[in-house]
């Protein structure tokens, strides 16, 4: 579960970075 949460958070962070 922790691993899944980490991946989900990483994805969100990437999206935020893309949006700027």
C-alpha cells in the first residue's frame, strides 16, 4: 500500500510540475 501511495503521490507531483 505504501508503495502504491508513493507512486500516486509521485504522479500527482509530476502533473503539478507539468502544469507549472
